[in-house]
C-alpha cells in the first residue's frame, strides 16, 4: 500500500506531519505538498507555467517533496509518474479548520482528494473543526488517529468509482470523540462583506471579509455530527448534475 499525503497549508504545516505519522503503519507514505499556503484555492490545475519540485524535510526528519503548484497539482504530479511507485490512496490534510457544506468547493484540502478521484484512486480529505478564535498550537493527534481509522476502512473496503470522503473531526480529546457518523453536506452560512480601502496613492483596493461562517446543525449532516461530538464522514462524488433540474429544463423552449 502506497499512500500519498498532501495538503493545502504547505509542507511546513503541523497537520501534514501528524497525518503522515499516523498513516505510516498502514504502508509506504510519500509526502508531496505545496511550498506555500493554498487555503480556499479551490480546484486548481497549473497549465500555464512549469512546476518545480524540490526535496524537503519534515519536522521529524523524514524526507518529503514540495512543489510551487497547487494541492491538486501535487496529486496530479504523483499520479502521472513523478514518484517511482504507483500511488494506491491519497489522503489530504489535516486542515486546521473544518470543511463543511459548500466549503468543499473552495477547499484545497478537499479538491486534492477530488483530483485523486479523477485519477481513479480513492481520496480522503481530513479537516479539524477548530473553534473560532482559537489561539496557540492545535492538537492534531485525535484527528490523525481518526484519519488513520478511516484510511484503514478505505484500504479494506475501497470506495465507489469517482467518490471521495470528506472527514471532519471535532476539536475534542480522543476519549471524548463519540464515534463516526456517515453524513450528507449541511448548510453553511457565510457572512462575507466587502471591505473597501484606499492605498497611499489614492487608489481603491478591496478585501473580502466578514465574520467567521457557521452552519445549521441538522441531524444527518456534517454540521450535526460535529455538534454532537462525532466525526463526520461525508461521501462526495464528481457528478454534479442536478438531475431534477434536467427534467424541468426539458420543458423549456430553447
């Protein structure tokens, strides 16, 4: 079993190290991650410039690789032959914040797992539901353990074609996590606002700001599972077709 570990927070992120360490008992682990932060980058594939790949060393002294490409580039490079051994499973994370509801369309963590599914491999994205306003270092240990448990099941049972798993772990000590719930995407509530400012030359510039988003903790959703202290395991697939809308559109006179 050859597992590729990547993320969207850069090769130096502590969540990446915790994930790689937790997965090593399951097989050979290769780490290929971006050399900078690509959070909220979405599904990016770099086609307009060459990609550089350089040796790197994780904080525990183990060898890794970094690239100036996006998270999905990391997966594409590995699957297209950059690594000597073919990859069997891609695990992305551990993201320091949850990826819930519509977050999956923005998340570089999740879209790296999507790239695995496009390449015909099982992909797992792992995110930690750190509370808003958290200060100081995070404890990624429980999330890493949960990620390894999910990976063991994926190795044993496999995933349907074109399917990936988005795993969100509550920010709790390991003994307080109540278990796993298989969930659907919940409703994320964004409170974005446009912040207008002026530079020293009098020219306007803009930030997309606003309060930290939250969500609706309905039963059966990723939000609901986390609110109850469970790990949320949400299966996602690449077919985004709105089949009900197809039927409605058939009545249109184009």
